[in-house]
């Protein structure tokens, strides 16, 4: 018997230790509790959690058997909650250890009755159990157990184990809620979701998403969770939305033909023969429909699409590390999602007193490469000149537009943890360009005020 906390249904044969090891190896779970795996499989198969009274005596016998010899003073250490004391009474020591063990098993049972294995990857109860435990091992205190048994620290020190189950459910809900663009940004290396761009970089297909791999990356407090939360927060800002501009221009040599209402009476000669024939049948009705613009005429057009131009300026100072870096990664991810959807072209440059090499992302392949390199954090710089860098980014985009590239409504995004002034640039210096300024965990009133003066978003202590 691998466990005494649960009972499997009569028609279910629980997995053996060897089967557990094989399933655990597939998800790279190095250490696991066979007791807990057996419990999970029993319940997933339709079994039941046993009441404490069903195993209390068994727990006491185990506590008595495992009781060590007394110390040199003939005493045992006993624990009650977080308090410890000493006793020379052997039965009292056994009772205390048995009660502590019962508290542990009650916590485990609370977890078992809350967790829903159907939310975790796998086609069998065993596969779902080891997937859940792999994700559980990423939680503080959720590691260990080993095939020799338990306890797991998370159940020893936590009397609210239902919340631990709810955390795991929340992570899996987040994985299920990821859009295709978010999947690509969070997994640019293709480790969990392999994108295979072809031709001009459009996505043509992908391997099935490894939900467990993504879930591991999104555990509470992880770098990629910070990144995702920042990206989704920015989605809520109306002024940060990026979109492609679509226009139709009249062109006598255009490839498409459209019909539009007549504008002036001089266009009557362009009416269709059927409409012109009305003049002979009823001149008054013909003139009425002409004056009220009920007739339509054909004209050739050319469709013009312009992508939004986005230039990201990243402060290259050495202090932009750790959590600041992953917050910045979330902003970059948010902007690059518009590249994946075909709505924007993004450039990125690390700046200090001037711009460094400018990286471009104009298609999905370039976007994935850029976010992959950005997440690696390979950037450095010295002093910070926000004003000069914003002006340089504005000129860069203007030159692209003058060269005939299909771009419009440029914006510059500044990511910095410096409190240096941006007073050296005004909205009038960068006409037509909107600036968004994010002061990473510092105050920078100058940058925030300047960004807002251009119609952009300015955030202090981001």
C-alpha cells in the first residue's frame, strides 16, 4: 500500500513505483512523493479521501516506530505548531509527534480535495499527477518528498493548503488564456511552442504548445510572469494601442474598383446605363435621386496600408537589471505584439549619451529574435541623455518616412531608471511624434510631464 489517506475505486489499479518513475522522467521531475502520486491518481480515477479517524492509529504506530532515542539528558524534543519544547515522557513525545503528523496529513487531504487534475496536461491520472507535481515543485516548499515518502515542507508549514491548489489552478488558467502572440513572445526560442517562419516572416504553423513548460515559466514571482503582467497592464491603456492605418486613394490605374455615392451633378455622365435610362422614364424622379445622392458611380482605387512606427529607447545603465529588466521586457513584449499582428514596425536601441546600434523588428521572425535577445539582458552603457536620444529617435523615424516607407503616427518609448531631467527636449522639437515615458522604480517628473505633453503615457515608479 503506497498511501493510507485515499481509497481508489474498486475498478482502478493504482500505478506502481516503476510506472511513477517512468512518468516522472518524461516531465523531468527528479524527486516526488510516491504517497502523494498515489493519492492524486486514486482521486482522479474516482476514489475518495478517507477521514482522519481511518488512519489515526496507523499514524500513531508510525510515530512510535520512528521515535528516536532520547538525548543525553533523557529527553525528546516535541513540537506544537511553531513552538518547540522538551519532555522526558516517552508517551507524551509519541503523542506530540503523532499529532504533528496528523496535522500534516490533514493539510495534504485539504490540498487533495481542492486540486483538479483535469486542468493539468496528460491523458491519464498518472500523467496529470506528475505534471501537477512538476509545477508544484516550483513553489516554495513544494520540492522533495522522494520515493521514500514525505513530508513535503509546504504541507508541514502551511495550514491553508487549499490556497496552494488554487495558485496552481490560476497558473493553468493563465496558460489557457495566453493569446498566440503572447505565446510567441514568452517562448521566442521555441522550447515550448516552436514557431517556424517562412518567406516574409509570416507564421505558417507551430507545434502544439507544451502547456507544462509555459506554466513553469509563469509561476508566482517568476521573471516571465512579471513580463506578462506588465504587457497585459499596458493593453488597458487606450493611448498605447497600436494599429495599422488602412486608406483607399482614387487612382485611375488602381487595381480595384469601388462604388460610391455621386458627389456633384457633373458626375451624372458616369452613371450606369440603367440609371441614365431613368431620365427618359421619369425626369423628376431622376433629378430627385441625383440631388439626394442616391445614385452611385464607379471609380478605381489603390489601397494603402501603413504600419505604426515605434522606437524603443532602453536605458543601458548597469542598474537596469533584475526586476527592472523584466518589467522593461514586458513593455518591449507589449510593443512587439503589434509586429506579430502586422500593425507596427518596432526599432530598439540601448542609449546612454547617444543611441547604440538600432535593432529592427518588422515581421514575426524579427520580433521573436528581438525579444529573445532582449530577455537575455546583454546590454550596457554609461551616462543617460534622454533628451538627445528622443530627438535622435524622432529623426530616425522621419528619415524612414521620407524614404517612402509605409509608416505613420510615430511614437518613442523611453525605459529608464534614471531621474535625470528630460527638459532638453519639448514636444515642439519632435512634431508628430508621441512619447511614452516609463521611470522604472524611480521618480522622474521631467520625463513624465514631457511624455504627457506629447499626448503619450508617463508613469513614475513603474
